[in-house]
């Protein structure tokens, strides 16, 4: 991995590479465009970020690629953008909604049924918060004492086995996800034949990097990654995006 230090020269070189290739842009949200928040509902986009995204969208084919639901992410950035949501399960092409799996409603119902039992799980695990994404079910562990982690993990895997869903363990989260989808597969679908840049901070974004080895790939923040480049945080990412504009 080429390490990008926090200085104007190296960022400028990456900007030049991006502009020469004129790629489509696939940008993760949490941890990439905004800092990770202990409360998921607080991960608001700044006006500066929104204006930068709008400017990029005028010049490039740009997608926000996120594990959040479509409704959640639109609440943060507004309408009018291309969005790949729920880790690739659905896509909004500026309002034109498309499902990337044939049986989405089946998983929607599973999540709804499990969510009706959320109070039982919350009583069992102090500090646990549960969010129904309408296709994925998120168990947020940011306020949960660490001694509960293994027991919750056992429960999540048990629920996955019962329902046929898959499990993702991420930063302060455990998630029941629709099987057979990931960000990388969705990005390939919507970028056929195009040069592309992919930026992200988590294991879900590593899937995107693996599925698209021809892309300009940027890992944001610490941790191991197969990406070509690294930026230190979302503030550095915003600086890069402004430079591309």
C-alpha cells in the first residue's frame, strides 16, 4: 500500500491521477466522509461536505455506498445522489429505486419480525441498541459493556442460522445481513467498463477493493487494508474531494 502522508504534495499527486483517469467515484459514508459516531443518528454531513458532493456529482458519475438504509442516508445527505444502500442490496439512481436481489421482501420481513423482540434483547444486554434497516438488522455495541460481547455474538450467529441471514462484525456493531451481496459486487454492476475510485474505512469496503482490483482504492483511517492508498481520516478525505473538484 502506498502511504499518503498529511501534506499537499502527495494529495495533489493522487488528485492528478484521478483527474487523468476520469473515474466514477464510489464513496463510503461512515468513517470515510464523516467520522464514526457513537450514536449512528448523529453522523450528520456538514454543509461543506454536502456542497462538495454536489460539485463532484456535476463532474463525475458518483455513488454514495453505505450499509445504511436508503432512508437513513438520504436523511443525512438529501435526495438527488446515486446511492448504493444496505451493503449493495438496493440502489437509487437519483430516485430510480432498484433491488439487486430477487427476494428483498423476504429479508425485510425477517428483520421486522426480529425487531419486534428488540426489548427482550435490550434487557438481556445492557447498553445494546438495535436498529431495523428494513433488510438488515443492526446490533450497536458502542454503549454495551465489553463482557457482554461474546454472548451477544453467539445470539447473533444463532439468529443468522435460524433465518438464513449472514453475519457481519464491524466497528462497534454486529449485523444480520442479506446473504450473497456486498459493496464490491454492486459497484461492479454499476461501473461496467468504467474507470473507478473506491474509498472506504471498514471490512465491507475491503470487499469492494477485492472485487474491483482495477480501481483506485483508498482506505481511510487505521487498520490493515489491500487498498493502494491510505488517508488518515474523513477530514483528509474531504480535502482530497475538494481538490478533485
